[in-house]
C-alpha cells in the first residue's frame, strides 16, 4: 500500500527566504503527492493504514521515517523516506525520493519515485511522478493575520500506482488502466482543519486532516474514506494516518 497523508510539517521555512504566504500546517492530501516536502534538516515519522484492504477482509498498514535536506528556495529540497510495508514481521522495506523547488507565493513543483524496494518480498512496483502545488488566499483578511493559505491544490501525473490497476480490478471487469493523472484539493474549514478530496488516478477519496501541537511538536492526523466510486476496488475503505516531525 502507499503511505498516504504523511507529510512533514511545513512550519519550518528557510531562514533566508520570506514568502508572501505559506501552506497551512494541516495535511493536504490523502493518497496523492504534493510538491512541498521536508528540507533544511527536518526529520519526520509516522504510520497509516486501511480497513480493510481492497478485495480482502484484512487490514493493511505501513510506517515511515524520513528526512529532508537542501534549500528549496535557493535551489532544491530533497526528501528521502524509508517505509516498512509489513508491520507484523517488519521485514519488507521500500524507499522513496522526492525533489522539489519552491516558487514563492505558496507555489511549488516536485518530482519523485515511490517504492524503490530495499528488501525482497514486496509486491509494489516503482511509481514515478511529477506534481505542481499551489496555495490560494481564499480570505485575504484571514491570511493577513495568519500568513497561511486557506486553500491548496495539486495536479500531477505519474505511472505505476497512479494508473495501473490490480489483477483483481482487471478480473472484476474494471479495466487495466486508470487516468495516470492525479490531483488533490484541501480547504481550511473555519481555521480548524482541512477538508480534503483527492483523485489518485484510480479512484476518488475524501477526508479531513488536523494538526495539534504537543510539547512543541506537531502531531498530524488524517482520516478519510477511499474508493468512493466503482472505478477500482470492491468497497469503500477507511484510511487513516498520523505523524510528526522536527528540525535538527
């Protein structure tokens, strides 16, 4: 499975760069990439799961640990993540790399690869992608006060999990390919949490994300429903994730 909604906090910005406004601190996607990422010595960790997995009655989960280096405002940010795909035996691991550039005014571009297998036993193939993300000042009076965007969206395209359907989908007559294009949109409702909708190339998903601060650390939580259409999968699934991060 892909580890969804686990995004490093974007409260840590480059000291040498002052943007007009920034993305808010809540999660911005459920199952799709965003262009922003970890950089400047940020370390993040977390986990997520789905209940149940498609075409089974079993649940599935994953955990991740990653870090970011570089300066996306001066040149590029590079985010590297290691993912455990088996939380029972802890023997199957993959990696991902995300490279991104901040364009200023709450816009960024990124590209990366997911599921670079680090051990044997995993059945997920590599997925390459490119993505553009943008924040919008939906309420200029609010953003003058908070410095954060009320609405963000991302659009992108990729191969692998963004368009290749599973053998179970094919056997069920749902076709072999999705759109290979994905997108997400998140809106800060009442300055309390983000409402998120995303299309991952195979299906539509919706959920909410909230960040709270405990002992100076951000705790990000996301919960949602996946496979809301009949385009892939056999039922609607519960998805969830939680994570945190800090700057070294």
